[in-house]
C-alpha cells in the first residue's frame, strides 16, 4: 500500500508549500474549512455566552433576568440599571470607586515600569558577583504562593499604621515584587545585540546613559506588555484591597462590588450586574485595543491572563 | 599561610593590567547592585523577611494584639484534627486534580483545532483568550453565581433537556462542577501557549509520517505529543500552582463563607478566614507554610518526572 502511494503523492503535493495531509480537491478543502468554521463559531458562542449574558442582563429589568427568560434579547432594554449602579453604594458614588481603581492601576503601572526595567537591566546587562544566584531566587518567587507572605506583611503594615492607605498595595509595585515583569524584561533585553552597549561604552557612556538612552527606547514592546498586564492585574485585584482597605471612600471597584453584593443581596440584580459590567469595561476596552499585544505577550512570554 | 605569599608574588608580575580590570569589575559590581536595588529591597522586605517571620509565627499562638506565644508544633498537629481544615484540603485537591487536567485538555484540543485552519485563526484565538483575562475578577464571579443560581440560565437550559438540578450554587454536590467549569472556561491562556508550541513543530515531520502511512492518532502520539511536551510541562506547572491559589471567585460566590456545607471552602479561603476573621495568625501562617511545602513538593515531582516524558530536541535552543 505505501509503496503504491509514495510515487503518486509527491507529484500531487509538490506545489503546496505547507503541510497537507492528503491531496484534496478544492471542493473537499472548502467543505473542510466550512466544518472548521462551524465548529469554531459554535465554540465561540459557548465561550462568549457568559459575557454576552452579562451585558444583555445589565440592560434588562430585574423581572426578566432570572425566571423563565433565557433569551439574550428583550424588548424592555433600558439604561435604568446603569443609572442605579452609578449611584454607588454606602454613600459613595461609583465614580469615586472608578477613580480609586484608576489611581491604584496607574500607580501600579508606573511603579512596575520603573522598578522592573531598572532591575531587569542589572540582571541582563551588568556582570556582578551573585547575579546568577539572585536571578535564580527571582525565578523561584514566580512559583511562590502569595499567601506565605501576606500575614507578616499585614502585621508590619498594621504596626506602621499604614492599613487603610494605598501604600501596602503600591509599595510592592515600586519594588519590582511582580517577578513576572522583571523576567519578561530580562528575556527581552537579552535578545538585544550586545554590540550596542559595547559601542556606547567605548564612547564613554556609563550604565545610566546606556540604560536610559539605548535600552529604554528599544524596550518599548516589553514596556507596553508590562503596562497592559500590570494595569489589568491591578484593576482586577481583590485580595489586596480586601486585606488593607476599610473605608468605602477608598474602595476600588472589586471591593465596591462585594459591598454591593452584600447589601443588595438579590434585591436589585440588574444594578448589580450593571455594576459588574462597568467594572469590567476598562479591561474589555483594553483588550479590544491592545488585543495583539496581549495575545502575543501570552504566547511568547507565557504570561498569565 | 605558606601559600598566600606565593600567590601574591605570582600575581605581582601581571599587576599592571589587573588594577584596571578589577576597577572595571568593581564599578560593574557597584552599578549592578545599584540597578538591582529596587528588586533587592523588595525581595528582602516583602518576600524573605515575611517568609522567615511567617515560619516563626507558624510555631506560635498569635492574635495580632498580644505578643506571639511559642507553642511548638501545635498549630501543625491541630490542623489534622480540624475538620474544616481537612474539608478545605479535600475541596482544593478535588479542584486541582479535576480542573487542571480538564482545562489543559480543552486548551490542547482547541489549539490543535485552530492550528489546522488557515483563515480566521487570529479572531478565534482572541475570542477564546478573552475569558482568561477576566475570569478571576469579582464581576465574573457575580455573573457565575447568577448564571448557576436558582432558575438561572444554566438551570433553565438543563431543564429544557429534562435535567432538573435546580441552582448549582446552593447545592453542595454541584458547586465543585461549577468551579471546574469556571476554570475550564479560562482555557484560553494555556491554549495560546499550546498554539505557539504547535507552530514550532516542523511540517516535514508530519509529511514524512504521512508517507509512512501514519494516521492522525499515531501522528499525535509520535510527533505532536513529544514535540509539544516542554510546553505541556510549562502549562501543567503554572496551571497547577495557580489552581491551588484560587481565592476571589470562591470568596464572592460563597459570600466569604465557603458554603453551602463547606463545599466551596477552598484552602486559601479558609486560610484567610482563620487569619483575618478569627485572628489566628499563627495557625494561618502554619497553613501558609504547609501550602508552600506542598506546592514545592508538587513542583519537584513535576520537574523530576518530566525527565521521563518531556522531550527536548537536541538542536533546539
């Protein structure tokens, strides 16, 4: 069988540059492609259903969200839920929660960019004793469960009187505590040609000059991925604010949402879901705008979502 | 004593080039530690320090207000008589053991499906990835709770097929499938990584196998799986470690209580409750260290066994 098939096959396959299991007619190829798209689209429907359901429900009156109504469409779509959601909870407006989330997320981005790029430069471009040991430890912290450090950290911040401030939530960002970003930047810098630094050194440039005027401009893609992910992670973070913040005026959106769930338990479903949509809105916009960067970042760096 | 003079004498003739070099090395060392300072400070103050003190606290009775009292191994022994603790271990192990392989299987299957297509791959890849970005958020936990609640869309949909389970949220035997579905739903992140790995497999390997008459099953086990094994290894390690740390969704869906009947009392949720609502910081620290040890052991096991199933091709960098 195989000896019979081999002589004919290469001839049929020769024009195809990419792997093709069998020589197929155009019709068979089209059928195959149609089946692929049907399967993939069906799967897309299933995967995106929760998000669509959330968005549809946020526009529906309470009476239509639960009950026998499973369709995404409704003739009673309105913005009422969003109006209620914008009022906020516990005497604090949702706009305030938004501002708080934004302050934390921007702080996280700025801190991470500054600290991770500087530290990554040391790992990637400077030879110093102990470098490989510290690099190994940095990698190890990637695998470290966060819970091992939260209790002592909390105790220290509590004794310093910093509970209910943003300092415990931001200080780690300014100290490159998210090792993933340091690692990402180290990998990126290692792929930049070494001749760049050597030439600059011959011209008498020190590390500060090399870092600021050669490395940073070239690292733009890594800096953008880092900014996007640190923004989204900070925006979605729940445990940190839950531990450290007590007054609702300081709450970011995830904590505000929890407060909303606690206080309006099943009484105003629509508003709760509308607020969930509002809380995810920036992440969804980020995703639509920076899709390429995000998905490429995951596939090349193994970044977690 | 006898050796040091010889050494210094031997180095004297070559002295002229040395100072410059060592000065350069000294400057580099100084620059290295200066640049490393942010990370180093964070590493000492936010990781090593807290790790040491939580290890110490795990041997004490500490409630945040009175000074810690040394009680030796009592926290650790108490854990194994604590029914809620044992329950939290059961819940978490069930979640990791069933959720992670299912999620990875879904990720691999969909990655292979997408890899077979020429057009539209980018669109589907983005669409399937989206849940990974929002899956751990409070918003999605609220949506999940509503969707799987009494007469929510899941209940309605199943009733349509004659399956009447009622709400999953209030049913202790259905909460675990609900959480497993939540993690499987986020198959996109490992899928994107699998897809990148699949693209690295040279097409001529499959061509050669086709010529030898290999079917799709044999091609999968003889080419795809071994060539992809480093990526499988990476995904398995990362997803397992992450699965142990599920917190926000469990907290929101169960109102921070781990109910019904303790069926959503995940390890980290119980740790949080012990530490920050019962103020048993010593006990919670012991739980944290046990988690660290278990995660460390699992990492070790995955690394060790990987030698037998992870295949690194010789020419690959």
